[in-house]
């Protein structure tokens, strides 16, 4: 699994940088707010174990002309839905750039999950503990000399009841 090769600080910073990049595409200055990550052992323990839940789905965006572009080759990250991350995600959804004020806890890489979208934009996570999660990915494409277009997508998924949960990350999840 890709998560094994990432250190915790880099993983959190990559996620926050991706969330922040959604704000850098506009012409208007984006408000920023510092965020302190205060992890607790209880937060990590609930996400550390293996479970019987599965999350699967697809991430895509529609272009102005109606074409659909999927997340092919992009990472999909399951982030624990804990008090530590609630503020970061709430700021992102309010179009306020979260700025990480301290180093990430090294335990984070043990609980975040990473998958890669296949050529059709599908992803799958198996063996998850029963818990609420944030799910993040991005969809990008190039348009001639205009460079990269697309965006970051952030959703929620709850595996508390176990079983399989389907997630569609679409235009409504765009940051």
C-alpha cells in the first residue's frame, strides 16, 4: 500500500496542500486560517484496526461542454473523521485555506488509507474499521495553453454499520 512509503508529516501536508490548491486557482485572494492538529490516542485507536467495511466508488467532474472526466491515476485518501480534522475540512468547505500550524503526528500514516483511481475513475478500500471518514480526491485535465483544469473533491462516508458503502465524488463535492 502506498501509505507505507509516506511519512505522516508529508501525508498530512500533501492533503492540506491539495485542499489549499483549490483556493489558488481563483483571481481573488483566499482567506487563510492557521489550524493546530491536536491528536488524541482515542482518535487513532478507533481507526487503527482492520474491520469488515468496504468503501468503493468513483470520482468525476463534468466539463462545461458536458464531457465527463474521471480521476484516473489520482490518489483517493480516506481521512479519519475526528475532531482533529473536522476544523480543517470545515474551513476547506467554507473556501478558507487551512494552514497547518504544527507537525503531523506520525501515527497518522497508520490510520489514513490511500488508493488510486483506475482508468474509469473507480476506487476501492477494503478491511476498514467501522467509523466515519472524509474522502478526498482530485480530477484534473489539460486544455491547450490554458494549463490544468479540474478540481479537488471532498466527501463523507460512514462505515459504522459495516458492509459496503458506495461513494460518488462529483461536482457537488468540489472544493
